[in-house]
C-alpha cells in the first residue's frame, strides 16, 4: 500500500523504491520504529498508523489469544486420552460399562468427572468456537465421539439401573446433552438423525448379555427399551449433526473383542489383536 501511494516516503539517500517501502512497512508492523524512512504525505502517515496498530494487535494475539486456545484444547484432550484405557479406542459405552462392571463407584466417579468436563467444554467452545475444529491426536478419537460414548453410557444406565449410579448418570446426561445442543447452535448445524440405527435390537441384546456375564446387570424389559429409545432420541440427532459438520465418525455402542486400545500399539511393533480388557481381569470369561 505504501508503494502504491507513489513517492510518499522520505529516505535518507536516493529515491524511495519498492524495497524501501517493504523495509518501512516491516519496521512499522513489528513496532521497531527506526525512523530512518518516514512518510511525508497525509495519506502515507495514515497508512503507517494503521499498519502500526495492526502489528500491535498481531503481537497481542500471539502473546495472549493463542495460549488461551492451547490451554483450553489441552484440558479437553487430557480427559479424552484418559478415556482410552477405560472405554477402548474408539471409546464405546459397552466397553466402558464392561470394564467397570465390578466397580460401579469408579464408574460413578468417572461420570461425575465428565459432567464437569462437559460444562468446561460448553464454556470454552462457546467462547472460542474455533476449538471445535481442533482435532485429537489419534484418528479414532475426538471430543464428539467421547462425548457420545458418555451419553450412550448414561442412557443405558438410566434405562436399566437405579440408585447412586443412576443419579450421577442423570446429572451427567443432562450436562452433556446441554453441551451438544448449544454447540450445534454455535456451529449453526441443525440436528440430523443418524441414517442407520446405531444400536439394533439384536446388538442391544448381545451387549446386555456380555455385561451380564461380567456382572453388570441392567433391566431389559419393554419399559427399559422404551426409555432407552427416548433418551437416545434426545441427543443422537445433535451428536450426528456435529459429527457430520466436523467430519468425524460417531462411535459404535460396542467394539469387537479383538480390537486393541491405542496404548497397546505403536509405530514400532505389530498392532495386538488380543482382548484389550484382559489386563483388567485376566480371569474374565469372554465370549
């Protein structure tokens, strides 16, 4: 812009060429202000002031704005990484319940932590919507899939359990659903029901049977099925819309027993195919 203004710069020697305009703009933008080349017209002075202000805002964004984004991203990803050994890769409700079948108190504590995580996610991603597009370190993990797995878990617990665990599942479900609904509004994405049923009746029966063998028994009557279907309808269209908008996949309700967690594999060795939960209970009678 300074060069386009014509002979509007005062240089100590010779005439102002394009290189002099670039040099003057660089020292102004990065707030050096050496003063050896100065503007001499009113319009050139105005452009110099705007350029200096732009440079100041740029440095302020680097110093203040980007660290805030990174801190919010880091807090979000810590919980997602911790979910790997607790719910599989990708995280699923079936695996999360299976691995906590003998420790319902630990499951309640985990759901309580994810209630707070959902609240922090809502606050940070409404304030900084660009965080929604920041992807996780592994291609089978994302904040959408993790939040969906937690909602699936809460729905299954609410449909077939009572007591302290059901109470915490209710609180976590409410906060997580609040987050996904508000974030679809922030991202201007209307709810879209999944094109295919994520949990057909046959898969649900197999999931309940596996959990029962592990010691986690849930009600499986018609009332429980109706409750589960109602709860799923309250959040699945929203998480599906978020997944389509962010180009990620929703997790299944359960994974194959041969799937391995991310922590069990690396680029330097073959990916294991054993049951990823064997280390939780080596004596578990698996199907």
